[in-house]
C-alpha cells in the first residue's frame, strides 16, 4: 500500500502509471470475436477483430503503428502526434487526417491497456473518484482536455502498486451511456514495466464481445523513427 493510502490521502493518478515506459512492440492476436456483440458497442468497433493478428509498435509520446495482413493485402495504420494515416496499397487507399480536435480518433497506447504520463499531460484530465474497498484499486474518471470539446468519459481502475490499469469503462460523449468495459486479465513485467498481455471487452449488456492476447512483447527497446513516418 502506498504512503498516500496509508495516510488516508487521495492518490495522485501520476503515481499509478508507469513513469518509465518509453516504447513497446508486440503482436496483438485475436482470441475470440463475436461480431454481433461487438456491433452493439458501435458500428466500427468490430473492425479490429476481423484480423487474426496485428503487429503493433508504440513509442512515447503519441506514436503508434499497426500492421495487419489478410491474404496478400497489407493494412497499415500510423499515428504520429495529432496526425495519422491509413494505407492499403492493393486497394489504393492512402488517407491522411489531422485529429487534433478529434481525440476519439487519436488511437494511443491507451487503446491497448496502457495509461502513460504523456496522456495525462496532453490528452486527459483526471478526477479521483474513490478507492475501491473490495480490491484496493484507485478509481479515476478521465475526460479529454476541455479545448478538444469531446465529452467522452473513461472510468479507469488502477493498481497503484503494479502501476497497471485493471479495468476500463468507456462512456459515450453523447448521452454518457456505457459503451464497453475492458478487463485486463494478465500482465507481464518486461523492461521494468508491468504490461497487459491479455484482455476481454464486454458490451453494455455485459456480454463478452471479444478477447485478445499480446505475444512477443518487448518493452523499452529502441525503435527506428521510420516506423512512424507518415
């Protein structure tokens, strides 16, 4: 238990995230994917579950690369800061977008179960909710910075000792309705960081819609800048 909790003080969210995280690479492999249940989250959510695996590279701050293959077609998605590109050469797709004012389209490590200091500085404002008595987890609400004008809310359940996100509840910006719950079921300590390696997503009906696991995980390794070139 942290000193803040022993003294009865509200924990700082910055004390609950891995300050030493710099980069990671892994393969995200689909374990299950029920398109009917995924569609209840939103119409596009099931897209990532159509791929059996995706090679992921990420680097602080706000660099992300995802590459998937289906038959002889390659799908590439890169985010670098507030800019992103989606490419599918065989389909003649090369779409660029600036997402500075569209944070919901700004995919980050958060989408893979990792909350980092850069996100708390430049993407989210955090509000302490409570210490969950049953689990000892610190509960915070995350909202995008006010200038982004997006009311989406995420409620995160953090383990202050391991500095991991154990659970995330995603609420709609339109009506504050619960859209999905992500439960991170397994973690590995690699490169000095406790990193999620398995999770399941449940829709608002609490039905498991999909699950994934991460393989070949490497953390805090040197990555070539060319990986994130737009």
